[in-house]
C-alpha cells in the first residue's frame, strides 16, 4: 500500500482508485465515520473512480 512519511516520521497509508492517466489531480476523500477506511470507499463514492483519481487515506 502506498504511504506518505510526515516530518515526524509517521507513515500515513492510502489507496488510489481511478485512471492513472487522468489529467486532473487526485481528489482526497476522507472517510465519513469511526471505523470506516479506504476499503469501504467504493460503496460510498459510487462511480467517481471511473473518471477521477481518488486518494483514500487508510484509517488503520
């Protein structure tokens, strides 16, 4: 799973959905409640990933 390392060495993992060749920057989508993470995002965001790249932070 890709990750971003912060200035204090914490690793923030995320998942990317959507076409890699999209000319638009990724849309960062935040989970909508406790215990929800990137795994449940396809249900919440419907078909947005067909045209946009979505960056979904993992809450684990």
